[in-house]
């Protein structure tokens, strides 16, 4: 489970900062383990121009959020909405099992909610 | 001779005990299962599994009123389990033992029946900062329904025990009821419930003890404690899930109204009216958890066979050993009473590791076949607001754990440090 790549992303996360000029953001948490994060997006021409995140949590949730910021960049909002657990497993290169998959997909769920709010013009 | 046949003071031969628990010879993730999560639920000895199986195979029938042999046998075995539990916790008779699903339901029964009748607007309800959600939420709900005030006894400075000054101060408000845990499922702290009960009674409060974490692990005598209610779960003391009990002093239970109506809880029913059955049956509407009672009965036999004092001594020894080893690990912080206060500490060790999230810690343990728990342990106010962390990892021991199991945990902590490159 704890491949070098996951540990590296956990210890030195990419794009972990608060985006002040974000078009939208969404905060979510996992009540089971207390993982929490906020996802920020900048959207241009219906594509994710930039994604960043802030949060605290386990290595799986933080590493996958960090990896997602790189995967999401350049994807259209429609593509983001179609992503699911299988894409996350592909991204982190390990199937974390039925409980930890919730940690792994926490950032994707938050990203999808941020995109949904962007599309529908809803704000926090 | 099985491990459970000698109640004299003796050291527990864990290798014999382990043989009584079929699950402990199975594997998890290809490794020998090391089960260190008994504070969540205990494993079950073959004696309990067989008792339940035997009931279904040879005398399964509904209890009470069946005029045939196997119904009489089922009734007798079920009732006998109440006698045993009454004796096990020092109650006067089975009439003071109400069967429920678990500790949570026991506390809810007290809140819904006794609380509903006795707590009014503006009254104070007193609990503590170290309670499990099961001893918080029913009182929040009662307070909300009644417009009562819910107060908390604070923890002391090092967050290892209840603050005595805070207890005295809160009792000055003359609460109607004090509900307090006997042993914390997070800190391991064992509260001096006898002294607390005396102080609360001096102020006229009724006292409920949450015994979920004490009853399986140490001798309990409700009459010596002097409490009015005592709640417990069967599944944490080698019994099956779905059976627990509310002990209540007879005069209190007699004055309380049932919260469920139906079969078995009545003496007679007319088209408009009914009369209630005797204690404790008036609280047990519908067909009972018969297999649960029979399984719990076998669990109590098993515990008595080893002896509760022996169990307590064994757990102190294993816990002290684990704390000594864990205490030497840099970046690892343990919560609850320290190693010099084992007399007020149960076999629960919650800990944090600098640089590793509790879920990752538990995952690495799991990879090595070791079951521990990580999270807020159903005590969010304690873990988040008092300890100030989102989650902690928790090791908990029982009769089937030995120093080898503690060593396995210590080794797994080493693996966590290696994976996360911690110094």
C-alpha cells in the first residue's frame, strides 16, 4: 500500500496551498477518520486550469489529493464529473480496499462538488 | 483441562486460552491474527459458540408459556443466564437485570424511562468529558426534549483522569442524575466510581455507571459501588452481539414505565387496557434474544472459570509491558494514566505518532495481521476537543493476549517509522 510514490507525495505534496483567486472551492471531510480537505479550482474555457488543496489527513488521502491536482489540470469539467474510484485506483497505483477507498476518493468527491458548484453558479 | 476450569488465583496460561478461541488460529493478510481490538468487541471462545449452536440444534423454542419440554428448557436456560449475570455483577436478583441489545440501549432505556419521568425543565444532567457517544447522546436528547441543562465534569491537567474539583463544583448544581463511565475506552482510565457515587448521592443525584469497558475486565460489584444503574454489553465480554443489560435497583425499576409494549411485557390485556408483567419482564417486549442470553451465560461461565481478579492482573501485566516498550519510542505519545498509575488504568493504550496518521498506522498493523483501531473511538468530544487531535490509534488487550502480541505491536510501530522515514 505504502509505495515510495505515495509516501513521497504525502511528505512533499504538490499544489498544497490556499488559492486566493479560485473560481470555486469545496470543503469535505471523512467522519470515520477525521480526514479533512478543501479543494480549490480555477476554470478556463470549461477546463481545469489549476487545482490546489489544503487539508489534514492520512497518507492515502493527502497523497491522492496531491496527485489529483496534477491529473485534473487540463481536463474538462465534463471529464472530471465522469471520473470514479477506478480512476483514483489507477492514479495511486494501488487498490486500497473498501474502507480506505473513501480516503483515496475524498479529494475527487470534493473536486466534483466544486465543479458542480462552478457549473451551476453556486457558491459557498 | 481447559483454561476456564480453574478460578483460584493463578497466572493465566494464554497459550491454553488462545486454543479456546478458534479465530485466533486463523490468519489475516497471510499472517497469524493478532487481535488487539477487544475494547471494540471481544473474540468468542468455542464454549460460547457451542452453547449457541447447541441451543439451535437441540432445544430451540420460544420461551415462557410453552407447555412442552424444549420450551421449558429454553426458558430455564435463558432465565438462568440472568441469575448468572446478577451474581456476576453483585445484583440482588435477576429481577434487577433487564436485557437489552447493548450498553447503548441500556443507557437509552434509563434516559427514556427514568429520565422522562424524573428530569424536568431547568434540571441539571451531569456527565463527563471522557464519555463514549453512548453516554452523551441519550442525555443530549433528553436535555433537548425537557429543556434540561447538560453539564460536564472536566478532565484534570494531564487529561488522564476526572478533575475532582470540577466534579465537586458540578455536583453543587444538584443534578438529577450523574452518568459516568467506569473505564474510558480511549484513555483507559478507571474511575473510582464508588467514591463518585457516594458524592453524587450526597447531592441527591441518581447514578448511572457505563460499565461497557469495566465489566469484561475486572471484578464488578454494583452493590459495593452503590450505583443506581449499571449498563453493560455482552459482546465485549466474550458473549455474542445483540445482548446487553441494564442493572437497576429494584425500587427504581419498579417505579419506571416500560418504553415498549407488546407480548411478554404484560400480565393481562383487555381491549382498552393492560397491566404490566413483573420485573424485569415488563421492560422486555416481544420475543427475547434467547441465543444471546444463552451465549452470555456461557461467556460468564468462561470468565468465572478464569476468575475476574486473575483477568485484571493479567491485563495490567501485559499493558505495563507494552507501555514500557512503547514509552521508549521517540515521537510516540500515549494518552491516559502513566505507568506509575496502573491501578487506575485498564488494558487500553491510545497513542499518536508524530508524522504518521492513525489510519496509516492501523493499515500498517493490518498488513502484519494485527487488528487495532484508529479514529475518534466514538468519543469525539474527548478526542477532538480535549486531546486536540482528529484521531488516535488504539491497542486494547484481553485474556487471550500475551507479551508476544504486545511485541508484535511494538514491531509494527517500528515498521510505521520505517515506512514514513521517521527518526
